[in-house]
């Protein structure tokens, strides 16, 4: 920390107080450095230390914070000094020089930091003394160091010399164990002398020791005392001769490894031997087709012993998920471990990779064998396969996996043939008429001739000659027709065997096409299309039967809670074409899911899964409407048949009689356990429509398109509700609808009205219009089909709408026109700046905010208006506003508070983060996310995480009540197409921040009347990829936050001043809208310009200047400058300089540290529920 503080020139701020006689400029620099030092130190502390040293005093003073850390963790007291010195005295040497020196350096640093003064000579001798006390291996090295007085002058020199001498000793030991002669040793050492930290000289010759040029002592000299030479070097040459003799001594077979070296602890281990001539196994049960032979003598590396093999056979094993079939393996009973012959096993070139004690054998970029390296031996574990598996099951399995090919095809692929002469699935799926005989000339190369079952304009652009067959003669296009037949036969067999419903025909066709490309073709000399195209044989080891059961791993982020199952059941639908992954049908929601490696495939002989819902037998239904509905559904309506899909786009989930969820259709509702309640809700909806004269029954007009209807059911607060909706997607523009736009209230307007109501102590209440759309008259003629539940003749009658219903495209616009017209008759006027805000000029004015059918009203006396609206519409008075647009409103004596704690909790529960550890900031300060690389992108795609949905869950929170996470959400949204796991981790950090601040709310203090002010800030070149700046601004009204925004600028700015200009242009537009809104609804009558606080003086000077002083540098932003200057001249805004430390919009442009976000949230009145003011430590 000292080094980093000194490097940033902040150490003086931490050790000194601010000068008393400083100028304002120097004082500002001092404050900036002080804040930076506090931020740097705070970010380096862990959570526990941060709590113990940071308080209201130290958070503002780097000197106080630094002093408190010193006093707490490095006090120069007698107790602390004694503790550190006791640790030094208890330090022991454990035999590892490098580790011992590292511990010494750490303790010496502690001794120096707390002020213990010990002479350097004593510390240096103490370091050496601990080595000689605990170990006598390095006595000669210690003696050489002690003889040199300069070497022990300081502890640092002693430790460096120790490392040098130990490295030198290691070098001598390595070279002395080499097989080369003394002369070759000398030449090798001299040629490589530059690779050592010092020059090595061997000058002890002729049996005499030379003390001048050596570091060892006379009594340890190998030349003068040859008996001291390590025994590992003696006899090496002789031993090497024995090895050579063993290598050449071969009889019938050989293995270079001694049996003693193969003693490992696990039974099912393989040892890879590059010198073995055969595979050798010691367990006879592993062999299939075992053949007894004459005893074969096997030579080993030990010439005095040999092994005997009584027979050979085939062994099948599985190692690292790879199935290996080994031919001509020798059975060697006395072999201590099983051997794999590297030369016998792999033909052609292979690659052996070695890393971190493991090895991998790769052939054609495919891992074949993996394992560990123990005692310089390559050892791999394997799984035994019994030799009693019959070929009947194996042949049947491959017949199913490959889509039921003929026995001739299986035989040509070298696969076993099933014993069954007839396959029921093949007979049912391939029964065809007699073929049409035709002949086509064979071609030499791929793409010489294409046979297609369709034609397009592609041939004209590419220069191809298209030869079309005559109409209704498919026999003349035999290649394509036969290929189609083969694909369809396989797809038909796949569906029959798997018992999947017909709606999965596309998956079966895709998989059968893949199988056709992998299977040899008899007309092409038993070569597969894959081999003809690529030149290599296809790999079919990963093939599994279509429709088999699958258990796939559920990512941790997708599990509902910690103890939820980690796997889900599914059905295999084939392989994905864009990535090496499986296509799986999830049984839980009947959706196709793409997963990679974390699957368990279970193949069975019988049918794999039956997901076709069986008809319910002997079911008695007494409800008359249900019986009538069932009979009507069976009839075909020719008028609407073109607009109805014959099959659902996604399979429907199986429903049970005990399902407590909302019904998805009218039929499910009247069949459910709550059928009485749903029927009552349906009658209530139809009665309301009849009361409001929504429709009339008329004969079906000629040449008129009828709009379909559907029922929507929902349970709200233990109340069953049914809504009849039109299928608006079938409407035609210009026929049954024209304009559809309808305005909705802006959150900025709502927060402004709430701030005004708090400052003037107005009532803030809420009401709901029942069946709002049913009150809105229609301008177009719209005709509906008879909905389910009405006892009318559907063949001759229909419903003509007089008023809108839910689902019509023009319904929201019709309701807005209806409500606004009625409000205009009662004296309300809509604002031009926000048409959903209405104002009534009166002695007791009222303001209304409308969002579809949710209405908020503000005023001193609201009784008169509530009576009037109850007379016009069916209205539910909700009293004091409590929940509006997903925002909870809390009223107390001092504040009106807006919070989304309930919504935050639901998001945390959705992603399993209810009990997570909280963090202090939404993003890591000063961290910038970048687009993912290809590898990171592939890794993220395999995780199958719905990142867009995750960001969407945070978007409304950040724009409604939580500006503190707005920059984080904006940063996480910038690379939605190039995502890596780092983005998901950053999203989780935002959730952790929300976990600790879920009760944060925007507070509007009552009785505070203050002019509106704005803050603007830009972070120049924030994006490290595009170098575009990020701008942020906010507006305070009556000291309450009402508007905020963060946005990455669309173009690159050449300077920080330019970035601020662009921000000012956007903020000026926002300020003009805010001023116009307040004037229209009479929230303010102040004609003074709004103050905008800006921390860039160059920006302020240029905007306030009549002429551009820097015309050359600023001419590219001149249009924006003219707009800003015009707004300033019209007295709409006033630019005011504020120091960067006082800029409230700073957190909207970058990820700031904890002290900054705490300070700024406090100044913006963002506090936790129940607080009187300020913010608790986050």
C-alpha cells in the first residue's frame, strides 16, 4: 500500500494534515487528493477491516484513516514488539531454503515496520544459525559464508548468497548425475556457462584440492577424497550396459518395464509402454474369444527374469469415456500391471502432451487416452467390460441408433447384425410400392450434377443449366425422390420407435438427414456421403438412439433453490448443427433444449417415452356447456380454417385435475376443480358487457372477416377473474382498425407530481376503472365470432361491437379518447408535454395522472371529483395511493417514499440470491467490461443462460426508483451479442448489491419548496472498446430526485469539453420539457432560469460566450453550441460551475467506490425505509 500511495503521490496526504495557509486552488487539489487516497485505501480493505476502521470521521480524512489503520494493525507498543520478536525466535528451518528465506523476509519487514532496532550483523548470523541448528546438510555452505566478512554484513546479502550457493549446488548435483564422461561434462558446462548466474570452474586436479577457485572445503573435495562422491554415479555405466542388453534380448515378445516398477495402488490401471510389442493383461476375465497358444516367453528389462503368456484374445475397455477394442492381447498371469503397447495401438502419427503431471495422447485432434504420470510412467485408469455381452443386443442397438438401416449397410460398416430377421418398425415405416427403374450417368467430382426437388432464380445468377422434369413425372427425378424416400422412411421409423407425437416430425427429419450422410451408400461402393465429401470416415461413436431418455445437468443459475435437483429428464431429439451439442426435449415444459456434455443417455430396447396424452375413458361431465363445447370443437369451421394452426406451435403441458394454476383455456377452466368459481367469473364478465351494451347479435355479414375470441383467466387476491379478449392479430389495417397509438403516463411526470404533492401537503389517492376498455365506443365496424359460453348459433350469427374489448388493436386508443373527452367536459385540460397528465384550474386545483386504467389524483379536496367519476364509470376507490405501476408508496408525517422492495425480492428469488452475501457497490469500481472473445462466447452459449431476460428484470428497477444501479444496467446492456461469463458474474454482483439495499427508496420531504436544479456530468472515453463517452444527468425538484438518465454518447468526442457539450445539448432539451410541463400544469410560476451545475469550466465559458474563441477546435460541434447559447440567451438555463467532488451526477457515468456512492445517495435523499434522513452504510 505504501508503494502504491507513493506512486500516485498520495502518501503525503495520508501522513500530514491540510495546510492552514493554503490558497483555495491548493486546498481544492488537497481535497481531491484526500478523496482519492480515502477511496484507494477503502477499496483495498476487506469487509471486516473496513467496518473496524471506517467511520464518519475517517471517511473524510485520509490522514485519520491511515493513522487508525497503523494504530490498529501496526502499533509500536511493547506488546506488539515482543510478539513479533517471539515469532522471529520461534522460526525454524524445515529443509527448504527458498521457503525459509521467504519467511525470513516477511518477518524482517514486520520487525522494521514496528520499529524494533536490531543490528544487521546479529540478524544475519541469526539467519545462518537457524539453518545449522535444525539441519547439518548445508554446513559447508554456511562455513564459506562465515569466512567472508562482507557476506554477513546485512541480512539481505546473506539471503541472496544462500540462494546463489543453493542453486550452484543443485547445478553440480544435476551435472554429476549425468551419463557423460568427465571430459564431456566439462565441455557441456563450459558451453552452457552463460545460463548460470556465475562462472563454474573445476580446477581440483591430480588428486589435490584448490581452495582459491572453489567454494567447497578440502575435507569435502571429491578429487582429494573420491570416496565422498555420491554412490548414484558409481556403476551407472555398467548399469546402462545391462539396460542395453535387456533391450536387445527379445524372444517372442518384450516389455521394457520391470514388474517391480509397476506396483500401483489401484487395480484397474493401464501402463503405456512405448517398447512393448503387444498389449498385455493379467486378468483372464477381460478377454473375449480367448485362444490358448503355445507358451510365449516375454523378455523384460531384467535379463534374469522373464514372463510367460499362455494365450491371447480381444479385450474391450473404457478409459476417459473412450471405448477401446484391443486385438491380439496377450494374457500374462504373473504381470503385476496391465500394459498398453503404444506402437501396437496407434497407427500413423500421434501427439503425446505432457503437463502438470498428466499426459494426453491425441490423434487427429481427438483425445484417445489420458492419465497421470507417476514415477516417469504413463498410467491411465480403465473400466472393465465383461466378455459375455452378446452381439444380438449390440446389433439391435446400432440398428436403432443409425435409423434402422439394412443389414447390408451394418455389415459394410463393420457393425454387428441383429438376429431378428424382421424389424416391426422397419416393416411399418418402409412399406412402399415397387420402385421405378431408371438410370443416370455417374459423375467424377462433387457438385458436377445437382438433383433438386425445387428450382429458384439461383441458377440464373450462377450460370447453371437447369434441366427440369415434365409435370407429374417424379420418376424422372429419381435421385432426389429416392433420397426423400430414404429420409422420410428413417424419420417415420424414428417417430414410430420413440412414440413421439407427430409435431416433432421436423426433428426426426433433421436427424434422419444426418444419419443418411453418415451411412455408406451401396451405389457408391459402400462409401458414405460424408466420406465422399470430406475424404475421411465419419465418427459415429457418439451416436445414440433418437428418442432415448436423457438426464441433463441443470446450470446452477437455473435452479430454483440450493437443494433443487441438479438434473432434469428429457428426450433426445438428435444433434445440433451449429454447435457440438445435443437437442433435448425437456419433459418439464416440453421445450427443445440445447445442451453440450453434461448429459446421461439411457438407451432401451422397448419404446423410450410416451408423451401422447391418452383419452380419458368413462369420464362423466354433467355440465351442459361443456358437452356443447366439445361437440362444437369437433366441427370444422370452413370460414376460419385458414387462420387456425392445425397443431400447436409448442406441445401443451399435461394437465391434471388437481392443477391449482390459472387455466389456459375455457375448456380447462370448466374442467378444473374450481369450475364453479370460473363459471361465475365468466357469467360476471358477460353480464358486464351486456350492461355496457358492448355488442349486439347480428347475422354474419357477407364478405366480412370475423375476429376470433379467447378467454383469459387469472386469480387476483383470492378472486377469480375472467376476461373475454379479441384475437387482434387477425385484424386488417384499414378494414377493422386504423390508428392504434395511445399515450401512457411518463414516470418523470409521476415523480414530479409526487414531489409537488409532498412539498405542498396535497392528498395523493388512487382509483381503478373497472373494465375500462368496455366503456370506450368504437369508430370502426368490428365483428366477432360467438365466444365460448354463449348459447348461440355460431354458423349464422356473430357479435357486432359497439365498444372496445381487450385484445383489439385500437382498444387502448379508444379508451384514452373516451376518458380524455369526459375529463375535458368536467374542466380538465391535458398537458401538451404529457397528454396523460390533466389539470383543473379552480380554487381547489386537482391534478390527474393516467396510465391506461390506473389513475392517480392529487389535490386538497378530491371528494367532488370522485363522485363525478363514480357516476360516469364503474370505479373502485382505493384511497391513499399504495401500489402504482409496480411501485409501492409509503406515506408518513415527514416523507412520501417510493420503493420497489417487493419487486427486488422477487428478482432475487427468481435467481436464487435471497441468501447471498451483499456487496458495497453495483459494479467493481474502475472496472470496464469488454466484448467476449470467441472462446468466451462459446462458453457462455453452452451455459444456456437467458441474459437478456436477466437485464430486463433490472431495467424497470433502475428507471423507476433506483438510479444507483442505472449505470450498472447500462454497462451490462452494451454487448448483448458478445457475452461472456464475466457479464453474468457482473450481473450477480448487481443482485448482491440489491440484496443489501433492497429497502432503498426515493424520499420526497413534506413542506420543502425549492427551485428545480440540474446536474450534468460526462466520463470522457469511458468505453474501452469504442472510446465513446458516457453522459449522465439528473434534475431535483423541491430537493427530491424526479429525473435521471445515463446514456453512452452516439459518437466519439475528441475532448472532455466536447463530451460535456453533447451532454448539455441533451440536458437542455430535458430541462425545456420539464419547464414546459411545470408551466402547463401550474406547478411553478417562477420565470427564473434553471441552474445547471457543470464541473467543466471550458464547457461553461464556451457556452456563455457570444463568439467561439476556439473556433478551430470547436467548429465540429457548432450546431449544438448555437442551440445551447440560444437557450441561455432566452434565460431558460443558467450554467453554474461546481467542483468535481460536489458533482451529484458522477455515479451515473462510471462505477464509483463505496464512500462516493454513500455520500451521493445521502445528498439525493435516497434512504432506507424508516430513516429520517441520510443513508445507512451500504
